C-alpha cells in the first residue's frame, strides 16, 4: 500500500502546516525543509517543552495529557500568530484531541503525518545521541498515535522517502487540488471542509491499515 493519501485541501491563503508523527519520523527535518520551500517560518515543537517535560522523557517516562496540555497551547498560540502570514511547525500531535487543540487556536491548520514502521523509528532514535527522547518511549508513542480521520485536513506520507521527495509530494498534492487546467474551463471547486471520505471512500481504511 502506498501510505500517501489524497489530502484534504487546506483553505486558500497562507500555508499553515503541522508536520506530525511519532518521535524519529523526521518531523523537524521535513518541517524545516517545507518551511524553506514555502518561504514561511518554521517552529520545532521540542523547543516548546518545559524543562519538567524534557526531564521526564529523558528518564524514559511517557508524557501524559496533563503534561502535554500547556505545550499544545503554546504551539497553538504560535500557529495562531502565523495564521495570516503562514508557518510550519513540527509537533507529534499523536491524538485527535491534541490536534483539536491546535485547530481551536488556528482553524486553518492542516497536517502532514509522517508514517512508518516501528523498527525503522527505533533505529532512527537510537542513531541520534544527545536527544532527550530514548528508544524506550518509541512503543508508547505508537500506542498513543491516532491517525488522521477522514474529516481532518491533512495527508499521510511514508517517511522512508527522502526529504525532497516528501516535500515535493506534499506540494504536488496541494497544487493538484487547487490548480486550474490550462484548457480554460474551470473545474468544480473542491470544498476544503468536505470530509476526505466523500472524495476518497477508501481513505479511512487505508489510514487505519497504515498504523
């Protein structure tokens, strides 16, 4: 199966994107590259964690919802501040409820979920010495992960592709929905608020099988 899914088109205007996924999926690298291509600011969600959160994860203790709440509100505030001019942030955004908090702060935000296998993530995390997130927390992140639902604006991409390929895929998918053919005839507009399942009936099943 190709994990790249038909995206829900973000509303017209400045791009406001969250690159999401478990630790080690490449959120920071891909998010920074996407921000450069879109020529908008980039924010790494790791920089929004409190010292207490970092210490907890460094000790191999997963964060709970209470730990994450101030962190999510801080990221949401950053997104809200950049809603008019555009921005890209990396954030695990593992649960639907976490993404709802971000959407409440910035309703136009869309998500790029970097998906892949747990063993590949473990290898990546083990290969980045000095980072506060240990390999022991990888499994807990996968257990917490709730994939994008059909009514959420976003796209799922396989993180095994190169950074350039991931950025190109996202940009091409977005352009495909918003572009007008050169024939001179205008296509029927795509409603950015329409559930993805209404345009791709298999999307929900595909995402569910990509865990």
